[in-house]
C-alpha cells in the first residue's frame, strides 16, 4: 500500500473536471500538490477553493501555468516541483483534448493537435520527471480511456492517442519496475466533465454538440476516488464503470460484435441521417 501523506504529486490538466477532483482527492490524503494547466484563471479559482496553508506553513497546493505540448515548459515545471516540493513522488498525466469527426472530414492538423496534447504531453512530463520518480520510487498515473484499448467511431485521432499511451506506458513499466516505479493506466468510460464541450471538430473549430453516451456518465469525484484507491494498491490498470468493463471483455472476446454495437449507438452523431 502506498501512503501519499507528505508526498509530492504533480497533476496536469488540473484546473477543472477530473483534474480538479484529483487535486482534491490527493490533498485529502495529506499530499502536497502542484496543479498544472494552460488556463491561468482556472488555476487561480482552484487555488482559492483550496486554501491549504497559512503564513506560517508551507503551501500544500501550488499552481503553475504550463502547456504540456511544450517540452521545455514541462521541464521547467518539473524543475519547479523539485525546488518547491523537493521532488516528484507521483505524476498524474491527466491533460487531454478530444475531437469528434469522421476521418474523411478531419484535417491532419487536428489529428496532430490531439496527439501532441494527449500523447506527447504525457511523454514530455514523464521524461522531465523521470529522474526524480526513479530516485523516490514514485508512481506514474496516466489517464487513458476505453478508446485506449477499443475502437471508437468518429474519433480516430483520439483513439490513436490513447492507444499510444498504452503502448508507451506498458513498455515503460517494464523498464522502471526494477527501480520501484509504478505505472497505472486508468481507463474510464464517460465522465461528466467539460472535455466534450471543448472537443475539436474536423476543421479544428468546436465540434457539434450532442454527444451520446453509453451507460451514463460518472462524476469526476467518484472517478478520482477510484484512481486514488488503485494508486494506493499499486494497481497496473483500472477500468472505471460498467461500460468500461463490458467494452474490455467484449472487444477482446468478440471484437466484431463490439464494433457493431458501437456503430449502432454512435454512428448517427458522426454521420447524421440527413447528411
């Protein structure tokens, strides 16, 4: 069992949604948290919502504006964590964006943007924090998705970015396990966050709203608590929600059936009947 009291936790995409819920969950354990996000105003609101220190004590919540697609900015952020928190015990790669459009109607720069944020953002932060994580026998938590192990119609770039995370971090785990560094891949289904409202369309602008979900949506706080429990138990992978569990088994045991169900439930939002 891992104990996070007094440990240093860095969370990307921390200003809202699941990221903010993870900040709160780790603070409750007694951890010290560096919350990273591109949105400076949202980080200010997060800081105001968690007054975790006074003038006589060291802050338990720090914030830093950082674009994870910028490798140099990620390196500077981890150096800041080393300076202010003494190192990195836990890195949570949570920052991500979505897109929703058929591949034939999707510009290549949209796919590159999704890969830059979802995949290379996690790689940048992990590379910058790696020395500290190895020295402190730390933990890497990476937020993937059902789309990380199964196909998802109308989201080719998103699914590719999440599949890439699995290939990278499952491989990295084997390189780091002898150093005592854990790697946890988290695969939720649908979470009630704002990521879909900010999803990119095929032209790079906002995607049309009205996403359908399968099996309902889980609240961020519930997901954060499940992630924390899995991290404490040194789990390697976490499926969250009945939809994620069903997708995991069905996509492996009967992939053609899984694809038919997915298309039937989601195809209309990508290819409306009257288009």
